[in-house]
């Protein structure tokens, strides 16, 4: 019998339940994937908590790696036994197996393990988006990366450094600072959890010789909003790609002008890979970067799927360095 994690009401990690989930044969255009590793992302927390409304009962997760077990009518380009991964809706990846749209599956090359795929695909594609579509290279090499020891933060720090960026990371502990420095950050600022970010702009200006950064990469949200804006150089960009501490406040265009002709962007991964062609091309870039050593699949912990509640408690603690994955 197939099983999955679901929740009947929104709330804390305790609402996640292990339930039976009978699985039919794959329909036309679908493939049945037996999961071997499942990625955990903060959007799973947003949905489970009700911050991002979803229909109930909800089944979390949109990223996993596994093996094709069966193919529905009309599916081409895939074979039973082939290793694949996916990162897309609808949610429901927290399961032992599921049927999934075949045209959104990404083949896994030799050298990329299932665990690495589950740890890298969403976070790697998000990093790919931030590097290729967002980074203000023409505004100088300096970049500020909040939550730099997180799953995306470590990848972004490493890829920016590889591309010639000069990274200032923000973390919550000295131990995390060491991890970020190891990925190529030139400076790391430590703000303990619950601490104030008010001093960050002054430190950023000191480190950059008064210039500020061309880009602030901010997945934290409300708590770091002012610090991110105040750390920017003239014509700098605040890329707000998450809101772990809460939603960002409204943006006044006149205020952005007064602060130095600044720009704010809300880039989303789903726009970045909206078509199957874009998804596969960007995924190939991520796998190539991983095989070349540019992106490292840093896994903080592998947790049994039925213990998903414990995994959510851990990710919300902000005590992780790297990715969390679930193992069926």
C-alpha cells in the first residue's frame, strides 16, 4: 500500500499525518515515480501553516527524485527503470510514490545521485535564476546574501564567488559563518536569531569602502527588509525571493528614488522554468555545475518520510546548514 503525508487543517508541524494513499495506474501523459529522496523547502512550511493558502486536505512537497515504475498512454522519451526528478506542482511529493506529468520530469545523469538531486533541483534552479536573471553584475561585484548558510544561501554564495562576485553573507551563528566562508564569501556578518539587523548597512558600507552592494539577495523578508535596502549602492537591486520572517512591507516608489534610485524585484522560480524546454535546459545547467564542483549538494540531514513533522520543526528552527531530505 502506498503512503503519503497530508494535513486536514493548517497549523504547526503536528498537523502532518501519515496516511494510506492508494495509487492508480498512470493516466495518459503520466508516469508513476517510486520516490527515493524527497526535497524539503520552506514553501512547504508556508503552505502547511496557512501563509500560502492551498485546498484542504493538503499534501505537501513538490520536489523529489526516484525511478519510473510505469508509463501512461502516449508517453515518449522515458523508460521504465529510468532515474528522474521533478520540481513543480501540484504538491504531493511527500509520498512513497505518485503519478506525475511525464513532460515535467527531468532525467538524472550518471554522477548525480538521487539524494543530490532532491537536495539540489529546486534550490539549484532557484540559484540559477538568481545568477542568470537577477544578479546586477553591471553594478559592481559586491552582493549581500541573507540566510547564507541555508540551502539556497550556500549554493548562491558558491556560484556568485565562482562568477567573480564578492559575497557578504548574513548568518545566525559563528559555526554557520565558517560554512559560508568555506563557500567563498569574503565577509560574513553574524546576527543571532532574534537579534537586530540594524547594524548590517553600516558593516556593509565599511566592507565595501562606502559603496554598498549592487544586489541584496533576501529570502528572510520582513525582518531584513530595511537592512537590505539600506545596504544597496545607488541603482542597486533588492531581490526578495522569500519571506521566512513574514511578508515584506509595501514599496513606495518615491522612497526607492530617495534612497538612491533603487529597484525591488520579486523573482519566482516557477516563472523561470515555466516551459518544459526551459526546465530541462536550466536543469542541465544545474547538473553540469554540480558535476564540475561549482554546486555542492550539502545535506544537513536525511529523515524518514513518516517523520516529516520532525523535519518541519527542524527547518523552522533555522538551525540547519544545507538541505533537508525525506527518505521513504
